[in-house]
C-alpha cells in the first residue's frame, strides 16, 4: 500500500511513518510532502492509496489540499492527523471528503484503528 504523509514538521512525518510501520495493518511504501501544494504534485506522480495530512501548514493548508485534490478527481482515502479538536473542524473535514480526523497526540491503537478502517 502506498501512503502519502503531508506535514510541515519533519518530526511529525517521521512519527506518522513509524506509526504506520508499527500498526501491522499492511506493508507500506511511503512518500512525504511538507505542505498541501507540494502534496498535490507528489500525489500525481506517486498515486497513493492513502493520504495522511496535517491541517495547518504553510503555502496550502490540509483542507485546501483536500478540496483541490477532490476537485481534480482524486478519490484516494484521506485522513487528517491534526491537533485541531473543535467539532466544527471535524465537520468541515468530513464535508470536504476526508475519511477521518485523528487528533494528536494519538495512541498506536487509535492510529491502527482509523488506518485499518480505510485500508481494508
């Protein structure tokens, strides 16, 4: 399974990649992008099966990335991993086409549960 991790923090991208490997949900090939604008280009060339994106990033936010990705016909499973906790944010993400929103910090069990639900 091919996964695109989008976050402006290199450390957070490493944490998410490690959580993917430890989840034992599937075997993953991972690509990374530091913001939504870069992620659009990576998604075109990498063709991920799953996108895991932060919400707040420079250049293009995760929500803007999701909206542009969906508008371009991208149907890939898409989840947010974010520190945003307000219910309106969750509603906005789901309305824009996200499959889930996982709040940081997350446990390995929470991560495996949400990723497993979209990768089966």
